[in-house]
C-alpha cells in the first residue's frame, strides 16, 4: 500500500514495557522498517566496551551520545515508512509521527521482563533499571526540557500487562489500519 511508505509510528514507554517487541511485530505486519533508539544505544555501549549503566552515566556529561541517537531517530522519521521505538521517539519524531503510542506496565512486570531478557535477578533488574531511568529523566530534562512523565504528547496509552502479546499486537494493528484508512484514504 502506497500510503504505508509515508507512515511513521512512534512507540514510547519505560524500559520493559515491550516497545521493541511490539514495534518489531507491527513493522513485520505492515512491511515497514523498524528503528530502535534503545538498540542504537546498546550498540554504542558495545562499541565503547562499556555497560548500559556506564554509557548512561557518560551520557549525563557527554550530550553527544544522546544527540547521536536522537538525530538518527529524527532522520529515520523523515524518511517515513517506519515504526520507531524509544523513550523519546514521540518527541524526536515530532510532527513526522502520524501515531504516537505510549506503552505502560507495572514496575513488577517491567522488572521481571528485564530480568528474563538480560539474565538478571529481579532485584538487580529493578536496581539497574531505576538507576538508568533516573539518569535518563534528568538528562532529557537538562538537554531538551522534556519531562518523560508528561504523556500529553501521545495519542494512545496502553497497558501491556492487560492482555497477551498477540492481543495487544492486534489492538495496535487495528488502530494503525483505521488511521491509514481514514487519514490517508479520506474514507
């Protein structure tokens, strides 16, 4: 579908809410590119030979780390035909994003998911996640004046604990299909 080549969907949320999981599924369904700010940040950490926590600490002093990732998100949004996931994706994609989705899950769920994904204990996942999120919150306010707790930039807020993954994917697919039908087709 020609209109999908223009479509930009930004998916935000805290760590462990399922941003990449849902973004990948939607990109596959709609044959769109998938870009993940979190994966770009992980690649930077790996390239620098440091942990995510260490790169997060460095980013508080070195603005260029965030600017690199955020500029990449802006460029990818400008190209269209993409599902972008990342904590700041809605802000960085800006008016290029047709749909901005915020995924949410209770902390206990997020920490369990992160522990399973990263091979950590739940306690360690909680500790490193809260530390990272606190540092990110400070950086984004300092660098961009963005309060990540302000969800008013989003069109949709969805609890990913509510239903199984495939059900949430279906809900998001239906939203995107309706948007494309109404906004791009004029019907």
